[in-house]
């Protein structure tokens, strides 16, 4: 979560006539360039900004080489390729030559061809003008984001809580729900595979990266205590992940180039080595049920049985007894007005009666809270906002949803746990990063997994990160990825 969350929701307008795979593609128009240039800074802000360093330079080179295969432009300089500093697995593109991938998704990949395939898929959506066919053209999303964010989607479920939370937060990388159609996704896969062949890559890379995304989805669900089969609503408008993997492999086989062409694994791993993985400490760290932000020097702990998911604008809180978000913004004219503004955003303009706002003190902070009743798809719920003034001009708040009549319910201890970090506690916070190592003669999956900087599921995480199937072993002299502290 960033220092101050973005309050205003925004849309990225993507328009144009739909084109089939076999049709001649049009170049980047002046209007597309203008629209992309306008949307770009907003997207960068939502996704944590640009990720700097050698990884960004590498991604730019690969992205431009694959993007020119689309026919949108023959000049690589017409494409702006951005590596985003986000812990969310996602990639997307917008008209005007703007293509984006998060560092988290890059960390899940295992070679350059997979990176090219993901970027090619997203460029394919733009080249085929898919956005004009979506029911809500002002929103953006991708199967890569939806597939790898399945755990975040499972947190919100389809009870209607997610709808209210999404309105309350305005924007948020982990709360996107609008999707391309099944046919659009498969068309973008086919286009991405065509681009891979044109650029000299192995076209089967599209299938392998989709398989890694599916494996990560299942692992995230397991880590969150969810069933791997309990997929969120996006599954109703996307091909089943296993079928999509097989379909991409079948399309690659029809090119006659499957298993041929560049994979460039060593070059990719050399570029990836050292990249931040999971939460960036500058955006706050989730450690089990505790969220800590070293720059803001704030912390809180979710109740037992609840899970946290950190986004660029907010922290999601989910469990069987309720759901919520933690975010913040400018204080404005005071805490009462701040709380009213959160409710107004939630309801589309209708605030909360001032008499409902109660003032209190929590852990040395001036605080204000209010509860109101709201309707969801599955009935009424209690909506509670608890806001804290953390400085002269900023505040942070919990937006909490519980069954009707529960009020704070299970969230009461979490609200009281909100506190300042000491300077020493803030300095001690460390993130995680990717480390590429060479497998030694005495190494095996168990010994390498033990070095993963996680308290649980070490071997499972190692296998997913390196696309190793159950029972598959490592080979001495090969390079593998670890996630280490630092």
C-alpha cells in the first residue's frame, strides 16, 4: 500500500473497431497516442509506479521486440513498455503503444519467451480492438491479472461484499473484476503465439506461463485457506485454466514450431536476479496476519482466521466472519468529514448522518467511527468505517463489512491493534527478493526449498516458482530461483 492511497476512481477509455486474427491491423492513431498518454500516469500511480533497474531495461527490450510483431507500428520506439512495482501478478496494455507487466508476474516466469508471450497476449488485445467489445469499455483487466489474482478474488467472493468494498476503495489493483470474453482471450492467446513465432521464440512458452499461473492460483488459494476449486466470479467468463493451457499448446503445435525457437532462460534469469518479490517494504509488508508499513510507521493485526492481501492502494482483509479494506488519504476538514466521505464513495454520493459518527482515542490517535446498514446481493450487512488521524493532514481507515447486526464483530481486536511502529521496528522490516542460484552436486528440492524465506509451504512455493511438477527433481548445474530475505 502506498503512502497515500488514490481516492479518485478513473477509467481508461479503450475504443475502436474489432478485428479478427486474420485481418490486417491498423497502426497507432494520434487519438490512441493521446488517450494512452493521458491514462499512463494514472496507471503507474495505481500499480506502485515504475520498477527501476536492470529488470526494467530488459523488459523494455523484450516488449518492444514482441510488440512490433503486432503490426501496430514498425518502430520499436513507438511502444512504451513499463515494469510496474507491484506485488500483484498482472499484465495489460492500452492503446497508444503502452504495455505493462508487474515485477511479481515477471518473477513467476522462467525464461524470456514466457515474458514475450505474456506481453504479446496483452498487445494482442489492443491489436484486435477487444476493448470496444467489452460491456464496460472504461475498465481494464486481463486474464493474466485475473488468473493470478484468483486468491484475491476468492477473498471477496460473490456475496456482494466485494462490490461494496470495490466502491469504497475506488481503485485497487486486486479488485478489478471486468473481463474480456472467452473468445477474446483465446484470440489474444493466438495472436500472442503468432507474435512469438514472428520474433523467433518457442511458441509453446504461452502454454508454460499459463501453467505457472494456474499453479500459483492454486497455491495462493491453499495459503489463504481456500479451496483451489473455489474460484471467484471471473471463472464464469474465462476458459477453465487447465483447458486454456492445453488450448495454447495445441495452437503452438499447429505452427509447426513448438519446442523450437529461443527460450533465452539464462539471459532472463540473469536480468531477474535481485528483483523485489512480494511486498515492497516502501509499500508495506504483510507478514502472516500483521501488516506493517515502515515509512508510515503503522501496523495492525487481522483477527485469527482472517487473511491479508496487500495492494498498491489498499490492504484487503478477508475471513468467514466479514471482509474489509485498509487505506487512507487526505484528512480534509476533519475526521467526521473524512468518515462521511468514505460512506459517500461507498453509496455513490450519499454520506452518513453526522450524528452517527462517534469520536474516540485508539492507541494515542484521534479516531472516529460510524456504522450503517447496506444491501448486498445476499442480504443486508453492517458497514463500519473506523478512521484514525495520523498527521496534521492525513488519515487512514478501515472499511469493514459484517453480517447485519454484528457491528465491528470479529474486527474489534484489529481496530484496537492499530498502532505506531517504533523507529527500531521500522528499520528491522525487510522484504523479499529473487535470488538465482546454481544447483550444486549435493542440492536437491528439499535443501533448496529450505532456503525459501517463508514460514510455510516452502517446497510448494519453490516448485511453483520454478515450474517443477510434483516429484520432479532439480539437476546439478542448472539455475533455479529462490525467494530470500533482503
